[in-house]
């Protein structure tokens, strides 16, 4: 296993305690009282801008992920499989063993200034949330945003975290020189459902407060209504309540995404489902019998309902190919083509 030489004591920088093979070096492993139950593995990464595989469904080419693992502990998180690449558990280990790329801001600045970089749109929050609780301790995002601002590099952020409000001034500064897109993930407003499937996240109403705060600053914010959870969050009354709350918060668009269960996430979700809603297991086995995604007919049905509700409440679905943008009072130069819409968290 790749983690055998990690200890509770600091690991000497530059030692052979490698993470991801030659891609990073472990510098320290930290357990701290204010994050009880969570272990941070601090590393110095060797690269930070990642190219999305060509076969991916993602509508963007480049990502930056300052963290691996996520204390949000969403039982359905598709990124759980990535922890297996580190020989770490994709269940509780994904929720509690957080890899922190402590040199992410400096590394990003260096890569953006390199001769090979052509200024492509960079998406953040598409694997794990860059504003999860760890960000309150490590404060990597301000340096990352500053680097993107200074290079006028377009980017977008998708988050369930309220910590993004800390960086509003920086985001506004970046928007004066490049395209900046912000989306918040709110799949439902049912508090009982939230407590069981997203136990480490801010409550849905706190995320709606983020949207309000952004709107008050004149910042456009779209909502990724994800995931819509079959049999637990897809009743018409639930969909209506969620879309209404999103509209009242001032979101500029809502884009629904039905729960998908990739390997790693599928096993953990079914374990949770068996414990909390055993009567639904046969229904899920039929609904997801063909793979990670629910049938197209079901997806179209949910999408149609949400879009109809969005029109009723005065907001529309996100335009294909469009991201949510910050719109500063003064645009710097001619209008740019908008970056791609985030569709997954």
C-alpha cells in the first residue's frame, strides 16, 4: 500500500514518502482536535492543472483540485472511487482522510505562467468541493483565485460550501479581467434527507443564503439541482419546494441532475440505502440495472418537471455551453465568450 510509510509525526520534506507515485511528496500527516475524526495528509504536489480525459462526459477540459477526499461525506459522491487509487477506503476513508496539496497556489501560478499554457477555462469543485471544511484551515483558494486573476485566466467554481463568501472580493476582482462562473449545488431542501445523505455539508438553507449574498453583490449564480434522488427527493411537491426556494434566493438558473452511481459510490450508497431505506433496494436495483445512470426516460421526466417549474418561478435552465458569471459594474474590454457550464458535483 502506498500509505504504509505515513506516520503521525511529520515526514521529512523531500523524502521518499511518495503519494501518487512520483506526482507528489508527503510532508506531514496531521490529526487536529478542531477536526475530530479527520486526518489531513499534507503533500507537495508536482502538478496542479489536470486535463480531463477525452472520453469524459465533462463539458470542460481543465480542472484544479487542491484537495482529495471530502468531509462533506455525501453518501452518493461519484468521486469516492478516486480514493481507491491511493489504496484508501472509498467509504469512511474518503470522508475522513483528506489529502491537501499545500503548494497548490504557488504551483498554479507557475503553471499558468509556463510557455505551454494557453489560458483555457479551469473548472474547480468538479471532483471534490474546494470549499469543504479543510479550506477553513488551509486557505488555499485565495491564492488560487489570485493566481487566476493575475493571469486573467477564465475559471468557474461549483460548491456546496459557504466559505466561498470569504473570497467575494477576490472573485469580483478576478471578474474585472476574465470570465468567472459560480454555481451552487442544492439538490433538495428536505432537511431530514439532507442530514442523512449530506451530513458534512452546510444545510440547504445556508447554501441558499450564499446565493442571496452573491445576488446582493450583483453576482450571477446558477444552481446545479443535484442530485435529484429517486424515491426520496423526486416527488413533485419536493421538486416544487426546491425550485421555489432556489428562485426566491435569486438564482439566475437551475439545472437538474439525477443521481448517478458510479463504482465506488454505488457500493457505499447501497450500503446506506440498505440501512436507512431497505424497502427501496429492489427499486434501485431495477432503476440502475443498466449501469451508473438512471434510464433516459426517467431523467427526461425529472428534467422536464424542473424546467417547467423554473419557468413558472421566473428562472430558466442554464443555456447549453454557458456558465454562471460574475458581472462587474465595468467590463474589462470587449465581451468574451462565456465559459462552459458545470454540470456535475
